[in-house]
C-alpha cells in the first residue's frame, strides 16, 4: 500500500478518488479549514493523511445490517476474522 502524508498529497488523492468536491463541502459545513483537525483518505492500494496516520479499527454494526445477525454473533465473527489475520 502506498502511504503519503501532507495536504498536497491528500488533495491529489481526493481528486483521484473523485471526492474533492464532497470534501470541500464537508470542510465548509464544519466552518472552514481551521475547524478541521485532520483528513485521511483510504482507497484500495493507497492511503493519504495530513497530520496523524489513522489507527486501524474494527467496526460492528448492531443488528448485522438486517441479516438476522445479533450483535453478539457479529462481534464473535469479527473476533474470529481478526484471529485468522493474526495467524497468517
């Protein structure tokens, strides 16, 4: 994965990903550049950020997206996936 840091790199990555206009609107909604602490963009094979590298996290959606999966089942499945990744 290509990892780059800096505002100019984030701007280039946003244009490549086609989210530059969306990003501009989000920044404006929060009160401008001074109000936004950091931005990170992750796409397949590339990650850019301005100040702090994003930390890896595992997110669980309660209800399992309506697929009949309980929260406990979803957590168990994510834990098993994480264990498999550590073993590899």
